[in-house]
């Protein structure tokens, strides 16, 4: 089973976070996770193929935008809001507001 | 001479702006332009090859992050701060602050 690697808060880089956010599907994921609950992959992107979804989770995880953890055979995801707010104050809020007004 | 095409303010899309910003060289360009002056290509990225620089100007222009205009044989660039602030309040400020603290 492949390990779910996450960059630490102090390793987050603005260009990686921007890249992770720079996609309509990934913005939708982030927007759904912003409600605060942990979600499974299936509930967050039900209409996207498994391989496409996997790619997007990986980009978001490796960029430091979301946290994934395994519970049995399920992967649960949550937004790294505290880490993002600590490192890049105001960034997530402005991006979420832009998605809201879309 | 190729026309310098710019998206109108209302055409700006958050994913395109994020993509345009998601690169260390482009972040450096934006940071330099944030001082407010119009700059020439040569003064903004003196250490980068012409073709690499051209690519980055284009991504920034097409994403709606900067404005380019020709004056004789020179291209002058400026940051579209008002447009970005109007459409995505707080985004540019948070990104610039992240670059500052780097």
C-alpha cells in the first residue's frame, strides 16, 4: 500500500499551493472540503473517473492543500486550512470567495 | 506583429490566474511589477533567456495578471492590480505577502 506522503507545514511553497489550486475540478474539491468535514473520495468527486480523481487528490495532497488518511479500505480527506492560513494568510479565503461567486 | 491580447476584467477566471501565478519565475515578475511602475521585459527578467521569458509573459498576460503594451520596439508591462483586486479580493495581496516572506 502506497504511503500517503504530506509536506509539513513549513515545507509548503506558495507556487505548489497555487498550482494545486489552479484547476476547476480541484477548486471544486477544495470548496466542498471547506465546509470542514472529512469526506471520502467517492462522495467528493462522484462524477469523475477513478484515475482522474486519483491524480487530483495527489496534486492536492503533495501541494499541501489537503490531508488524506486511511481508515480500513477508505481514504478520508480534509482541507489543511490551519496550515494554509498559517503559511499564506488570506489566500484560501480569497480563492474560496472566488469559487463562491462563480 | 502579433497582437497583444488581454482578457477583459469580467473574463478573468480564478483557475487561470492561479495557474499564471503558480511558478517561481512568474511570481518574481509579479513581485517586481507590484511596485507599480511599468517595466520593460529586459529589466524585469534580465537573467532568463528570451524564449523562456516570452513564455512567461504570455502566460501572465493571457491569465489576466499583467498588461503589455508596445511603445515603438519596446514592450512595457504593468500589473493588473485593480482588475485582480476587483475580481478576486485579497488574492494578490496574499500571494505577494507569501513571496515577500520567502
